[in-house]
């Protein structure tokens, strides 16, 4: 059976050719997914436009809108087991990650922004005009398109949809064609929660459907998470159409710095957590390790032993620590970059090949002898591949910061040290949206998330997402004669 689109409160058959979605652990087809045509996209945008000003949506009191989001959070939890299994089936991530990160994270985002609905305030500004009241208020931007990637499909959709709805927008969702199944299920739960017709619409399909949205004049704001290359296309399309507002969460190449005084066991455990989560398919994954030369050998030995001991397997198996990559295409991308590392002279300490089993598995891989100019230091691998570089002590911290910043990206970074001054110098010097000290990269709905440089525009999560999904209106009221 082919999945359907959701437009104006009804499920409808897509007009274009369906696309198969695969189980990455077996390479078998799970489902055929409907592909939207441009007339389907127009219908979804029109429905979202009509719903925007409707009594059923715009007429809701804040407490009523909040109640819908609280109910959706509850429904996600009530269906947690099914959602986690579906995410693992379609995306490949270990079931423990699906439960603890994807599903729990999704529910928490809806509950957090449900709390915000009744707390979105304006200001009264001390303007220098006589007898004039000036106040600001937050208004929804309007019809918002949400385009999501395949690495954490459910949670990333939740971190967009929750603030979009909390602030009164209406939405058209376009999940990745590689992993659409939990997004479809979440839309069913939106209906069950009582979200009115037309407020949430879903168009599935490949990048061409995303391109229809990014050039659509009926879309007021587009929130996108995915590769920097596609982020650039979306930016051009916005500029060439209606200059729709953009929130862009793009690629990353996070450095991890291990100082001489670091607790190496903790750093190894944390870096395996931060580098291997979801088989390294994490935008904030640590992939470049700058280790004080005096601790390099110990770090490499322990890191290589740690990753080599990870249990590879299907995500649905409770004992699996490392699942497959998401697709055959992505497996090819990781293989190509590993081959480039070898060709450019890096040394493979462990791994280096696709695993000999069905599905899209790649061995956890550690490179040493890596130098700053190598492709594996600059390109986003998005796989279980870790590169170790050395540096020469705290006296060289400024040079180290320059090396860590020698990337077009600036999403996340981490620092492992027991010295507070070193941690502060590094945290202040690194150009990244989030710097973690002595811990792996974790998202939290209360903490702003986003990138410097080519890692994106704007911030999602936390109170910052309220800014991202609203316009500020200033009202001037002259009451003098
Ligand atoms: P991708 O860019 O291939 O696809 C992302 C989405 O964009 C998909 O829904 C796709 O169909 C759509 N798309 C493709 N071409 C399009 C076009 N021309 N116009 C509009 N939409 C189009 O990304 P991906 O491979 O699914 O995800 C991996 C990437 O996402 C990595 O670069 C990763 O760093 C990034 N990412 C970033 C964050 C963050 O918070 N910054 C989080 C997760 C993933």
C-alpha cells in the first residue's frame, strides 16, 4: 500500500510516482511512499492559508491551544513503543536511542512549547514621543513549511512543529523521502489530539517537493534542517520568490579537544557517545579529535578498543550499540570519504570497511596520522568515522583554536579538561553555536540550538524558537490632542 498525503484534514492519494522506503538493517522495502505533485503542494499551502485566519485556529484562546499541544505530548507517550519501533525500522537507529532520544525528545518538545503558549509576551517601549503608547506583540509568521532530514526524523520534526503551532502558525510538513514513516504517524496523532483541519498538512516526496515549497509564494516562513548544500538552494529559492523567512539548521564538523589534564577514560567514553550515536549520523557528532600529544597514544588505544568492541546489528535488537547507516547512497558516501582518508595518507587503526552483512553497515573506524588539510577533516562524513590529530600543549591554545575553527561549519564543539581556565579559553575562542565541556553533545528543548557560519541561520529550541516562529509587531497609539 502507498502512504497518503494529509491536506486540509483529509488523507489523499498523491499524484506523482511513489518512492520506496527501506529498512536499512536488511535493505528490504518497507513501504511505498506517496509523492506530492505541484498541485498537491498548492492544495496543502492553500489549506494552511485558510486555516491560518480561521475561527477554529486563530480563534482559540491561548489555554485552548496549549491544551492541544499537551494532549499531543501525551499521545506521543501513549504510542511510544510503536513510534520507537517505526523509527528504528525506517531510520535504523538502535531501539534504545529511538526510545530515549527520539520519542521522549519529541514528547518533551511538545510539552515544553505547550507551556510557552500562555507566556508569549510583548513589551511596552519607552519611546520619546509625547502622549503616545508604544507596545509590541508577537504574531505568527503565517504559513510555515517544515522540511526535515533523515537522521532524527521524529525529534527534528517535533522541535519545529511544537514552536510553530505554539505561536499560532499553520504548517506544511515535508519529511525526508528516506525516513517518512514516523512523520506520517505524528500527523495521525495531531488529528487525534484535535488539531483543526488545515493547520497541519503533510506532503511527502523527494527534494523536488522541498524545492516546490522553497519557491512557493504562499509560504511565509520555512524551517529547514539538512545539508548545507540544500540550505543554499533553499536560500536562493526564497530570494527568487517572496523572500520568505528562513530558519536553517545545516551541516557540522564538530571538533573535540582533549587537553593533557583530561580524564582520558571519561573523554573516550564521552567521545564514543558523541561520535558514534546513531552511527555518527548526528549533525553535532564529534569527528575531529585534537589531542594533546602527550596523551595521544593512550587516547587512540582506548578509543580504538572502545569502538572496535561495539556490537553492530539491527537496531531492533536490544543489544545493538551501532546500527546501520540510513541508506545505500549514504553508505557509498561514507565509503568514498574513508577511501579519501586512506589515499591522502591517514592510517586506519580499526575498521575502514563496510561490514560484511546485509543492510547498510559500516565498521566503526578510527584514523590516526591525520593532518589539517585532509578531506576527512573538512568534509562532513556523517558516519562512524573518527579522526585523531595531535597538538602541542596548552601554550599553543590560540593555534589550536584557529585549527578547530578552520572549517566552514560552526555547529558544536566539545572540550575535555579538568582546568577551568583552559575550558573557558577554548569555549570563548571556538566559533560554534554550542560548546560542551566534559560531556557529549545533547539537545534539550530548553537550550537554543543552531549554528555559526555555514551551519545555519537562527536558533531553534528554547525561548529562541519563539522568536524564530513569530513576527514582532509594533503598535503606536497617540492619545494626545
Ligand atoms: P538533505 O539536505 O539531503 O535533505 C534534507 C531535506 O531536504 C529532505 O527532506 C530532502 O528531501 C529535502 N531536499 C532535498 N533537496 C531539496 C531542495 N532542492 N529544496 C528543498 N528541499 C530539498 O539532508 P539529509 O541528508 O537528509 O540530512 C543530513 C544533513 O542534515 C547533514 O548535513 C546534517 O549535518 C544535517 N543536519 C543538521 C542538523 C542541525 O541541527 N544543524 C540536524 C540534523 C541534520
